[in-house]
C-alpha cells in the first residue's frame, strides 16, 4: 500500500488528484467548525455535548459536527438515505429499473438527479426534526419563525455543499466522494480515542498498571479487528464458469474459463446502518413531541427507552438485553434482504445461459439458479454473523468504564473506504502505464 502511495505521488496527474482531494477534505473539516446562525454557543455544550442513540451515528460520520451544531451537522446522511431509497425503488418500479440497467450513462445521470432531489427533501424533513427536537433545549437565541427558518436553511445548505464536494472528489479526485467524506468524519475522532487510551494509563493520580494492561488489550483487539475486517473485505467465493466455443463468420469466439466473484460481506456496512436507524427512529419521533420523555412514565416512555437502550446509559438492563437481541436480528434480516436485492441468482443464471456459459457440473437454467442461491445463502449467513459481531462490540464496551466512540462499525467503514481508495490509486497508475508498478 505504501509503495502504491509513493508511486502515486511521483505521477503528476495522480498527484494533482490527490492534492485536489486533500483540499476538499480541508474545506469539509473547516465547515465542521462553522456554527449554524441563531445558535446560543454557551448553551450548546450542555445540550449536545454527549451524543446518544439518536445522534451518535450522525455525529460519528460528521466528525463531531453535530455536537457543535455546525453547518455540516447533518453530514451526508440524507444523501445516503436517498441513495438507498432510490436503489430499492429501482427494484420495484420498472421505469427506474430501465434507467439503471438499460439506458447507460444517461439513465444513471437521471437517477443521480432524482437522488439529489430526494436528498433535499429528506434534508428538509431531518433539519425540521432536529430543530423541533432541540427548540426547547435553550440552544437557540430565540424560538421565532425567523430563527427556525435560518437554522433549517443552513442545515440544508450544509448537506447540499457536502453533496457537491462529494461529486467533485469522485470526478476530479481519488475515491468515491461520499465515502471519502464519511471516512474523514470518522477518522477525525481517532485522536480523542487515542487520548482516552492514554488517560487509562496515566490517570490523575499517576501511572496505572491496570490501565496499561487495559490499553494494551484495546490496542491488540483493534489490530485483530482491523486484520479480520481486511480479510473479510478482500475474501471472495469464486464460482467457476465455462463458455462454449462458437464460430461467427471465419472467427471462433468463446471457450474461455472465468469465474463469478462473490464477496463474503456483499452488503457492506448498510445492514448496520439500516438496523440502527430502524431502532432509533421511534425515539427520534417521540422526542420531537415530548422533550421530557426520558424522565416520564407510560407506554411511550417504554418505547423510547427500548429504542435507545443499547446506545445510552441509565436505561434498565432488561431494555438493553431485549434491544440488543432485536438489533442483531435486524442486522441479519437486513443483510439477507440487501444481498438478495443487489444479487439476483435468476438474473445471473439467465445471463450465463444467454452467453453460452455454464457452471461445471451444474445444468443451465433452474439448477444453476438454485446452486447460486445456495452459495449466496451460505455466504450471507457468514456475512450477517460477521456484521452482528462487529456491531455488538461497542455495546459490550458500554458495560465498562471505557468510552471509545471509535468502535467496530467505525473500523468497518474506515477499512472498507481505505481499501477502495488504494484500489482506485492502483487503477489510476495502471491506466497511465506506470513503469515498474507491477514489478
């Protein structure tokens, strides 16, 4: 990897792309410290200083921008949601499916336009929800319509700017722009995690042997977790495919052997995001209408406490256990749903048959579909358990005195984006025929 980066810096075109990406990253980080107009900075720290289940994921990917109520407080989360919604709608609406599969680049441009329009709509809804949730918390200079409109418009503008930055990184920089923004937001929390580990060793009363052992355990655990994530992200099940020879005119085509690469974690981190959003959504809606719900009693209070049980302290252990079980079951369910939504065994089987191919030992048609479905199901079970283990790690830390927000989900996203960026650097160097690159 380091050799790839070194070679990239030596190549003028690639170096220019890297510097351009770095410039946009700096702009993103500066925007994270520009507070939204109309916010009372004195009261802000008390109200948003600690992220809970409702805001933790947003604050994580925004690099702490939400806890500062900055211009980029919502980060790119409305765009992520809009992309997922459009992707799912493309599976059930024939017109969108044609745009994504049959109309090439023009169709993808239209889908991208629809995604951006939906992003603005979702950003409006989310910004209104944030304003209504914190309107009575004293963090705004007043509760007038003018202040509310200013806050909502500023948050929508921040998300729109991030969309533009993401497009610029994708087109003129290195990597997928949206992924890079999320990557930078998460990595920006790494120094605070390092300080937390340091404070375990050197406490207010001096050196702590117990803290040193704990810190070493955390470091070793992080290294093992990163290695496991890299292994699973790069691993794939290769299904062999053979294509029969055919004569067209005076030339013979086909006859080659190839394979279908099936990733072990085909769904990526999306099932965790889906499950987390699904669980915390009720609490977000309830808190919009009842700011004191956490201290009240009744049916809605029970739903609220259950919704945030594994992401906030002070909730009875029974709520936490039930919430954790539901959370893990949702991750498994969403993993299967998203995997089979993006990989259709019947469609792949038909494409193989149309091109005169077959899987050795398996008849074309329905047997091939059943064979691929069986393989994908087994792989998906592994991927679902893998994601569930990654997601449960931060929950286990909550039963200790260690407060590190840089958990398993963060490592999963960071490692995935880092591997993607390295692959893009390699492809950029190969396209420019970099001599010695493959030596």
